[in-house]
C-alpha cells in the first residue's frame, strides 16, 4: 500500500525540543481530509460507550469532532451503565455486518460487569481501528501489522515527523499495558531499537530509565519521573494524563526534566492529539481496505 499524503513532513529544526503533538495532528488531519475528499470513499466510524463516565464522554466527543473535521462520518452508540457483555456484543455484531461502517471503537474503560476480552474479540478485525483485537496484536508482534493501536502508532508518527530515528537507540518503556507498552515495544523493535520494558515489579527502575536514549512513560502516576531518572540528552515521551489540583500533568515532571532532555512531549498537547489523528488515519485505511478487500 502506498503511503497517504499525510506522511509528508513538517520542517522542524533541531531547536524544536518540545514535540508538539497538536501542531502535527492538525497537519496530518488537514492532509488526510484532502486524501479522503479525493478518494471518493465515505469512511464512517462507530463508537460505543457504556455508562456516563465524564472522561470517556469527553474523549468520544473529541473523536467525533475529529471525524467531522476530516469528513469521516460517525455514529455514536451509548449504552446504560447496567449493560452487560451480551448487550455490548449485540451492538458490535450489528456494526460488524453494516457495510456503511468502516471502523468500530469501543471506548475504554468498560464497567466491571462487562468482559473486556469478549468485547474486543467480538469486533471484526478488519474494522478494529483501535488495533486491540488479538489477530491485529498478533500481526503486529509478528512484524506484519494490519492495524496498530492508535497511541503507540501515534508516538511513532510523532517521532517520524521530528526526524527522530530510533534505530540503534536503547528505548526504555515504563508500563506494559496492551494499550501502550507492549505494542509500542513491537513497533520500536521493528525499527531496530533495543527495547527494555519496565513495570511495577521491576527492581531499581531508575538505573534502567537513566540508560535510555528514548524513554517512554505510561504508568498513570503524576510527575513520577524526575530528572534523576533521565539520561542527559534523552528523548522523553510522556503518555500519562493526570489531573492534580484541577491541572493536567503527565507522568513526567516536565519542568524538571525539560533541561535534561533533547526532546520531550508536553501534557497536554503531546501524545494525546496524535492518538486521535491516528484513529482517523486507521479509519480511512479500514475504508480503503473494505472497498477493495482483494488488494490487501
């Protein structure tokens, strides 16, 4: 498959230490909209949300707003908090069979009563634009991705936009989630980085993080990583989104680490915008594949 026009680069200079995901997102969405308009396709994203969690509702609204911006149709399905696994899967089955739906996104987290594994596995792999279906994760780990999860792929796209070549880098990922840590490790390995994955049971964490040329932090602990844990000149990617005293902050102590890093993502405005841009790109990719399934 040929790369879409959103893979053209912004011209950044070495002085661009702060990796501006908001700027890159807007550039990629503008180019994606042009490609969609030229394609003659009508991609459409369906979202499913269970319950009335304010954060989840905000994220879904942001995704629908991005759809509108790039001329992707969207439909939102809201189920009550009392919904069980069968209720959610029933909605997914309808969407799987709907030829007008290109991609399906189930907003996480789900209520405790809903079996997340069953729900994710019920999404048709060819419409799994979140990239969480076992088939898609397996293809990613095998080095032949069909869809990659949006946050890890968004991180790779952000690094690419700033011409940061991860080959031969020692990448240390703090966090082993299926949403970020594990798939990002696979993407980095495919680009010839050497990857160390750390987690809650890792001993002497600072000794490992301070060796990293590329440090990715996704643990959900506000300002967890300080300057003593960062190698001088490292590239620091902060995936965390925490609210402390009404203010958003990441898992990295941004102000303290800024002078040690050669490049760093802010929170907000770093990884988050790239996740949404990548979701839009995955949805268009799904529409292209569904329009000509024999070509893939």
